[in-house]
């Protein structure tokens, strides 16, 4: 039990430290979404996202053979009504 608590605390503390380091160095997370996260964000299915990507209708980039989406670009894409 104590070991689990220590591990959980260590992970949380590490995440806080990484965030502080990024902020101090001026690195800002752009909210990069996976295909599952993009589908949830847009409230559509994964198949719809894949279809939009194949048709070139949604802003996306492939990183190490996996699709990634910038949240800000998706918001702009929605606002533009594309």
C-alpha cells in the first residue's frame, strides 16, 4: 500500500516538475491530440476522423506513422466551417 502511494506521488510530482520546467523554458504545450482525443473533442467517431483525414478535409499531421491534431487548428477549422 505504501509503495503504491509513493509511486503515485512520484508520478504526480514528476509531472508537476516537467510542467514547471517547460513553463520556465518557454515551452508551451500546443494541445496535440491523438485520433481518439480528436474524435472525442469533435464528438464524432474515429471512422469519421479517418475519412476526413484521407479526404484532406481536416488539419492533421502524421507523426511516427500516427495521426496527430493541434487543438487550436481544429477550433479554427470548425470556426471556418470547413
